[in-house]
């Protein structure tokens, strides 16, 4: 049942959802949007359907267990939790914006500023990577840049991605500290240098969006305003205020035809979708739309079958347009 149970997720839950594409990312956008083709009577193909004219694209979501302070030292699920993050391109931190829960998900009597959670979660991820690299530092100094490159690419990123981070850090150190080619002199690195490198990598490898939950509770309003006004902060670059409870009640009432105990909105706000759209923008996905016809943009034969193959996806009747 829906209730404020802390840390009910043990093993990651993995599934698909559909997210409307943003403006400018679809092939028909090159023809001044869907309206242009619709006025000419040209049907618009799509494997997954549309919402308000925007194509729906499948996105893999991974719901992982809650993080607790000290996870990098083994608290809670420890490194197992942090390892679960390496599959992700973008992280979404679901934050209780009401201020009525502590860092371990327990209810509190006094209101706590949720912005404090942003700092320690960012620090946990940095400390996790920093500790892993520091433990192997003697080997890094002996074997040089190639060894360091391999360690960072072990977080499921290409070596070219890691090289871009190295270049950015190298330029920063040159411009601000007057030290050239620091990655050719790894024996001169101190703890501050390594921490700077790890922080730059984490902010780039794991960009974070915020789902500011419980925006229907009055105490959340000033906190939401404060957090959004300070973005980017502690590795978080975008935020979306929402109420998971309200959206679930809408789905249960209007889509699953279940009665609910309180007033339900007549219009779906789609704020979870907006949150996902904002998160996707952090890594600039390149969307590909294989088509059989360059006028109708009809999908290639077989894509509908591929789109419905995973059991976590909705029925084929929902996906077909």
C-alpha cells in the first residue's frame, strides 16, 4: 500500500516507461511540427503512440534502494547500492520536499530543510568513487595515465568520455594553478587534486535531476522555491515539483477504474513525464527514427513487434497508433 515506508526497495526494479519527446527532436519537427503534415493530410507514423502530438519514446527506468549517509563505508546496502547506479545515464533524486522526513526516511516532528539531503547524497557518490580510486593510487602512479583512464571508464563510460573530463580538469589546473600536463605527473597529485578530479567526473558521469515530491503539502512550497532558485546545486541541474500521490490517484481512478477516497483531478498533469523530460536533457540523447517512407515517416516493418517484446511494456493495442 502507498504509505511513507522508508527504504522498502531492496533489489532494483527495472522496467520501461514512455516519455514524450521534446520539441525539435523528431523528424517531423524539421517540417515545422506536426501541424504542417497534418494539414496536408499526411499521417504521422510512430511505434509507441503520441501525447499532445509528441512522439512517445521508451526509456528504461531503474528504481534503486534509498541511500543512507555512510553508504560508501558500507552502511545500508553500501557499495551494492552505489554499484546499481553505474547502469544509469542520468540520476533522478526523489526528494521529500515537505521537510517532514530525515535523511534515513523516518518521520520527524520538526520540519527539516530538504536541501541538506542534496549535499550529503552528492558527497556520498563522490566519496564512493574517490575511495575506490585512492585505494589503487600506488598502482596508478606506477602505470600512469592509462591505468587511471581504465579505472574511471570502469564506471561504464567510454575512454573518450573520461578523456574529455581529464582535459577539462587539466585546463582548469593550468589556468588556475599554473601547472601544466598534470596527468603526466600523477606522482605530484595530492588529495585535493584527486578530489577535484573525482568531483568533475561524478558531476559529468552522473548528472542529477530532482523530483521535488509532495508539492501538495504546504510546508514544501518555500523549500521548492529555495531549491529551484539555487540550481545548479550539489550536482543537481534540473528540478520538477510534483505529487506522486496525486498522479497515482489519477491513474487508479481514470485508467485502472479503481475508486479512491479523495477528490481526484479531472486532468492528468503529467509532472512525472516533465521530470523525466528534464532529466533526459542532461545527457542530450540522440534520437533515431528508422522510417520506411520519408513523407509519412511510417516506421520500418518489424519495429512494432520489437517495441512490444518486453513484458514490462503496455499492451500492443496501447502502443499502436
